[in-house]
């Protein structure tokens, strides 16, 4: 996978989340609080969603004889939903999961989502920074 393809997939995840009305209605939530994981270390975290790609595995990319075959990627990624209070962290995780799983068969720029499934979830409390965290692992089928 090239950096361009990874960037496209990241933009698709961002667009799915930022266009979810329920998620954006949470008090204090905005599209600016959805960002790639490396950025979360900057500043004090009070509310937000970060995403990080764990694996992007290409399938079905040999197109020499079958030009109609689209390049398919199995993408493993993680969301971290962060909030100062426990109930808000649960709402963020619930709405983000719903938005991603309902995005099946949607197109986002050059990316076609063929399905996103929640694989696992866990929660934590960061004592040093005083926030609750829900980590959600997803697997997606992406056509580029």
C-alpha cells in the first residue's frame, strides 16, 4: 500500500465520523476533535476520537488479465474515544461504532467501503490525564 492509499482510507474514516449527526450532537464534539492517533499527545485531552491503522492487507490486486477486478484491502484500525466523564465516552464509542458499521457500501472520495465490523472493544481510565478511554478495533473491506 502506498502512502496515498493510506491517506485516502484515513480520509474515508474521518468523513464517516464527521458526517454522523448523533456523534456531532454530543456536547463539545466537533470534526476538529477527530484526528489521527499521533496528534492526540499534543495538548490536554478532554474530548475526542483518534484513529490509527494497524494493518492494511491488499487482496485481489493482480489485474493483468482481469481488468474488471477492483483492488480490495482488508484494513484493521483502532478508534480511541476519549472523554472526561464515563457516560460521554460510552456515547462517543456507541455513536462512532454505529456510524462506521452503517457506512457499508458507501463511497467516500476514491474509497468505496464494502463493510466495517467491530472486532473488539475495551475501556480504560488514564489517571495521569484524568480521562476515560474506549478503544474499539475494527476490520474494514475497502475498494480503491
